[in-house]
C-alpha cells in the first residue's frame, strides 16, 4: 500500500502545482486588468486585422483546394516514418531487442527484405511527386 502512495506522489504534486499556477495567474490577471470596456474592445479581432466584412462571406474555391492539397501531402508524408522504422537493419544476437509496442513475432518479419521496403517507399514517393506535379499544372498553388 505504501509503495502505491509513493508512486502517485509526483502526480499529485504536479496537479497541485498546476492548479496553483492557474489560480495565481487568474488572480494576477484580474488585479492588473484595466476595466475600460468599449466598442473597440467588444469588436472581434483576428490575425491583426480589423474585420471589414461579415463572417458569412464566401471564400474562393482556390483556398479550399490549397488547404486540401496541404492536408493530403502532409498526411501522406506521415507514412514515411513507419517505413523508416520497418527498414532498420535486422538486430543480431541471441535475444535481439524488440521495438516498443511490437510483438516479437511481428518484429522478426519487419526487416526481412529491406529492398522490398525501399521499393515500396520509392513507389510511394513517385506517386506523391506525380500528385504534386498534377496539382502544380492545374494551378492549385497559383493565387491570382
């Protein structure tokens, strides 16, 4: 029983310190806050620009095309990390270390054919480059 209390003590201390910091910062902010409400302070403000139009105005479709292209390329590049981990050299020895979160039987099959993993990554990068060139030719990245 005593062991579990000692183990939880740092977590309890972190929660107490974080709560104390939040309460302290809120008190200091309220003490030094100039209470002068006005029309300008109630006005919405974002990105350093005063709002000129209503919030319901239409955006150009090119904005959405660029945003979707960014998301597609960003998410696709996340697939390179697992391939990099899977293409590590095979560990040698009697009891090779197993990556965290990977079953030992699965770990043996991860690096059996590094050339196949490399070919898969290269095919993926070629397709990614072709998609980028297609978007470039269609003018997705050109803002008029």
